[in-house]
């Protein structure tokens, strides 16, 4: 199994600040320079990618073309890759237009839900990836995820969300008498029990918030329900991500003990997803730099040895995660574009070194 074997999806995950966005971008650059058709998607509401890629304001939700020359200073811009900053509302609008059930983005609750961190972030990311895969335009889609466990939690819970669409939603509509799903099944005993619960909940809500809020709430739910096929497709697609033939997982850790420990935790958390084609990317390694350094003072020699020993211990520890390790070195520059450009070159070395 090789890194060069093309996978439809490559996912970068890891804890905060370890270099996920930078490495995902460098991977896109590397593959684009090798002539592949690449789309880089970031779910990251921090939108650091915008800054790294030099994208204009208000480009969220619209696929942008990035010239590789931005990073490599090639004379002629021979290569490009596409990049997309996820906009949950833009994705929602696109699937709803496709389903001919245009969502009302001005509904107060939909507005809140489609804000970054608004609650629909992860599912919209999957919906968007699925949409982009369907275009058939890309050989590989690279996904930069937000820090931590949310994305994995979301994938884990996709079955529950599936059930939610099939039961709870229908109950709410039945009670409200808004017939929007003509094929809804006849109420079972359980259904009737849920209905009375929903009834109580909504009448209580109405007392507290007034009828206007309840109306907005119901309309929001109807908006979501009408587009349920888009969401359900995406939830099934979440399962595809587990497949080795389909995805590469990169768990990014940074060279400091805590970050590797955190990566180990995340790996255990994601054990249902990370198949054997998953890699622990050890970012900001210092070994190569330290080895190239010839200290003139004895105290500096001690310092160099400490650095080397520390990193060696760390790598042994990282090896225990059971994931294949890919080391990337610290880039001595303050410019994010330089980090991306240099790290892109290291993907070549990493592939050669590992004889992949
Ligand atoms: N190998 C490296 N050498 C030097 N600097 C690096 C390296 N990798 C990443 N950086 C820098 O570290 C900072 C954090 O990187 P980045 O934003 O990619 O992390 P992240 O994991 O995406 O963060 P977040 O969790 O906030 O999304 C950036 O300034 C980036 O340019
Ligand atoms: Mg990031």
C-alpha cells in the first residue's frame, strides 16, 4: 500500500495548533505539482487557510483556484489546485436548490445553525465533500478538519442522526399538522408516546418564548426536513470514510510530549475510522537541523545531544500508536507560505524515504 496510490479523500485531523492546515495545504501543493486534480477543503472556522492561500474576502463557499506559483515562484504558473472554505449556509443553499426546496436562510434558527460553530458545521462539510466528489472533477479531495474530537464524534454519531430524521422529525410534523412528508409511516405506540412529549415541549416553549419563536422553530425544522435526502446521503458517506480503499487519514502531532500524548488519545477515539492506511504525522521535528549543526562550545554540544535524545524518545513513544510515522521538520521562517512550500518538498522525501 503506498502513499502514492491515489485515494479519493485525504483527511487531516489533530489537536489545536499542530499544523493541520499548513500540512493539508502542503499536501495539496505537492499533489498539484505532480499533476493531480486537487480540491482542498477546510472546515476550520478560523479560516487561516484564506490567509495562507491569499484568498479574497467573501470567498467562503465558492471554489477558488490557487496557482502553485504562489508558493514556488515558478516563472510560469503551470499548475493550480482548487480550494474551498466551507460555508455551511452556502452548502445548505446549494443542496436545497438541487432538491428544488430552497432553504430560507433568513429564518432565525437556520441563521444560527449555519454560522461557523453553529451546529451544522460537520454535517455540511460531509455534504460538501459528497457534492464535490459527485462532480467527478477531482482525483483527490483533501479535508482540513477543526481541532479536536468534534469531527470524529460527528462521524461516530451519524447513525443516531439518521434515526433522528426518521423518527423525531416526523413526530413533530404530525403534531403540528403540517403534512410535509406524505409517505410518513402510520404512528406506532412509541410514536404516539413521543408525540405527546413533543406536544408538551412545544406548548411549554410557546409559553416561555411566545408563538413567534415556535413558528420560526417549526419552519426551521421543516426547512431541514425537506432537504433530508441531502443530509442522509452525507451520513451514509460518513461510513465510506472508514474504507481503506477510499481514504487516507493523517493524524497530525507536533514535537512536544503533550501533543503526541493528545494525538494518541485522538487515535483511540477514532479507532473505528483509522484503518491501516493511516499515518501519524510528526510535525516540527528538529533532528535534521540539530544533526546539521556543528557546535563550537561544549555546552552547545550538550544542548544538541539533549535535543536529539528528546526527539528520539518521543519518536519511540509515537511509534507505540501503531500508526506509520511520517516526520516533517521545523521550517526556519516566519512566513506561513514558506512553511507550506518547504513542507510540500518534504512530502517527496517522506515518500522516497519510506520507499513508498
Ligand atoms: N513544520 C513547521 N515549521 C514551522 N512552522 C510551522 C510548521 N508547521 C506549522 N507551522 C506554523 O505553525 C502555526 C500553526 O499551524 P496551523 O495553523 O497549520 O495549525 P493547525 O493545526 O491548523 O491549527 P488549528 O488547530 O488552530 O486549526 C502556523 O503559523 C504555521 O505556519
Ligand atoms: Mg487549522
